């Protein structure tokens, strides 16, 4: 998983780097890649430096295909930034969400911090845990097997859209994603028309 150190770099290093926006200011920073231990555990050095680093975000959108064995190939960048292993979660939105293990643990910790017996806590735990599979890994070609129950419930066969969403990756059935994008665009046009007074003008 690639992470961005907040420390500066030498003039020689700076000449080979691109500017990276950190905390609303542009700085020049290298992007080293750290490998997590099995099950996502950090080394002592990584754990001690955790607050000094910013994880490189999961970005970009690609079309892909789920093959006959239920395998999906991710881009090299996404595999690198997700880390190994990661968590797959069937989201209520209708897509499969892939979480880096540290991100997943942070979400789970936030839910567990709520008072025991709280119905919202219990509901969130059911959603996070019952609708998830952990210990998901990619092979050397960047492919992972989508659990069968997720392929069936989310209809993830054939063409799909893979979207980087900062701290996670969403995998959508292509037709579902395009339908959602179309509805979103229509809603934005209606909003723009309302803000600009277009709706009032059209009624006159």
C-alpha cells in the first residue's frame, strides 16, 4: 500500500518528484511503498509512524470483466493501494466495496464504540460483518475471486465498472452503474435548472 510521508526530501529527490497536495498546501514528497504483514498487521516502525503518513487514495475508473470463474482483475495501482489481504463488502447501494484492511478495522472499531444494545449499533454490525468476506487476496496477475454469494446477489457477471473512491474501491454491474449515472445526471440538471430559475422560466 503506497503512503505519502509528510517529511520533506532533498533537492535531488525533489527534482524527480511531482507536487502532492497535503493539508491544503502543496509539498514535494516521495511515495514509498510499504508491505503489511500477514492479516494487515503493521511492523513496529510503521505503527509508530502511522500518524506521520497519509495513505495514497484509491482513484480512477475502469471497465473490467468478471470471468467464468468469478475472477476480477484490478489495475496494478489499485492492487498496490488496497494491500493484501483486503475485505469485500456487499453494500446496500448495490455494489461490491473493497476495503483496505486498516480502513475496514477503523469502520468496525467506530461501530463497536457505540453503546452495547443500541439497535443502530447492532444493525450496523450485521451489515458490516454478515455482508462481508475478509482475507481476500489477488494473485500475481491482480485477479481475485468474487465470493459466489456476492456475484449472485449483486449480479456481478460479465462487464463491470471498477471505481476508486478514496478509501475504498466500488465494483458495479456495468448496466447498473450506467443507469445510476444517468439518473444522477438528470437530477443534477434539474437542480441546476431550479437554481438558475430555468424551471420558472419554462412554466411561463
